[in-house]
C-alpha cells in the first residue's frame, strides 16, 4: 500500500524541483502533523493529489513518518 502511494506520488511530484524543509519548519501550528497548506508553504508545487499520495493512512494529515517516507524515497527531496 505504501509502495503504491509512493509510486503515485513520484508520478505527481516533480522530483528535484522542491525546496528543502523539515517537519519542524513546516509544522506551523506544531501539532505534529502537516496539512496540505503547511506542506505547500515549504513545497509550493505540491498539489492536492500529491498530498493525498503522501498521506499513506488517508487521515488527511501527513505525519512525521509519512514525511520521512516521502523524503527517504526522494519524493520531497532535501538534496541540494
Ligand atoms: Ca500542523
Ligand atoms: Ca496521514
């Protein structure tokens, strides 16, 4: 399931075009999870479809594990 989500995200998000940002930088309200708006603050090119692909458990938020999975897979690249 996660692999499918990652594959979908890779097809939706242009790799290598995103700014580097960490959970702490992105989580504006410090609740430990990222909304689409919070993620878009760091990754302006992220679409709603991309967000859904990152949200492995479909709870409407991207938590640290999901963010780590995405960055580890190079979806939200911090290289640069
Ligand atoms: Ca938050
Ligand atoms: Ca989630």
